[in-house]
C-alpha cells in the first residue's frame, strides 16, 4: 500500500501563525463573494445529535478559485464546561483536489471562532448604518469575545458596548480584556435589556436556552442584529419584526428552519 503523508496542526501551532483579524476578514469576504457567485460547493451541513442541546456537524466545502477542498467535523456540547472541556471542538481535513489525497488535519476551534466573527464583521461593513457606534452583547464566551474584536476592525467608531452574561466574572474579564485594547467603553449590565436596549447593533452569542431573551421593542429603527445561535435567543416576534434577513447561506438557513432551529 502506497504511503500517504499529511501534516497535523494543533491549535497552538495555528495560533503561533499570528494571523491578524484584518486578514481573516479579507479572506472570508473573498470566500463569501465566491460563494455568492456559485463558485463554491458548500452543501447544508448534516449533523448527529446525541443530546438535545448538543451537535456534531459535518461541513464539507470546495473552493474552486483556490483549488481547496475539505471537511470540518465540529461538535458543540454546552455541558462540557462542567467537565473542564471546551464547548466547541473538532478537526478540519484539507484535501488535494486533483487526487483527493489528504494534505492536512488541523484543530478547528480557533478557526471556527474567527471565521464566525469575520462573517459578523463583513455583515456590519456593508449593512450597519453609517453612524453606528454602539453594541449590545449577550454572552461573553468565545463568540462574544471574538465578535467585538472583528466588529471594531470594520467599525473603528464603535465605542459604547453593553454586555450581559449569567456569569458576572465573565463580564468582568470581558471588560478587563477589551476595554483598553480596543479603546471602547464596556458596561457590564444586570439584565439583557440593560445591555442591548437602543444599541446600534445587538449580538447574541448564547447556548441553547429554555426561553428566548431578546425582545422586539429593544431593537431601534436601523439596528443591526446578529443571532449567532440561529437566533434562538430572540423571541419569534423579534425575528418577524425584522425588515430584512441576511445570511451567508440561504440553503443552510432553510435547512435549519426545517429542522426546528428557529423559535416559533
């Protein structure tokens, strides 16, 4: 049997590359452009679910322009935190698209985090109103943290940030880590309403919840909302109250809808 060689990259090795957020946003925007022009194969991701609040998804894609293809196999288990394990984990496999041979296997946690945040930033770049300067964040975990970095990259005027998390220490760390680094005012809130009401942008980055959190009346005219958990944190009338829906994959959005991802 012929020998097949490939490289393995750990999360630490990927982080050592020190890729700036500006470059990540640039590359993700190029990928979205190609996807929008039907030059990327990216079918809706199938999944398996061993628990009601967990998933493991297979995410294949082929980017013709760069000749790159592969698969991300990623899991989300919110209860892992109690075990001292990351909530999101997985691997990414990259293939040679001429032969199909595997080229690399790499940890996908950081890649997943920054790619998601970059999509938010690109959305804000083109869809946020021109005088946007405030943001309300619900959830101070990995996505809540990555997104403020990405959004500040495309909206340098951003300075007023309200945050809410059920863990007060998470809000404290969020403020300590980003207030000076990003030159923004971060105000930990005692409620979701206090954090987001009247902000120019509202971002929810929560795990699956027993009840929604975000109400329609907290969105002022022109507000741009990001529901990173498929908007499960939003009440149904909040979603229906939106003037426009923006997604990076309509097929995926329809797939999620058909499988009950959105609130009634």
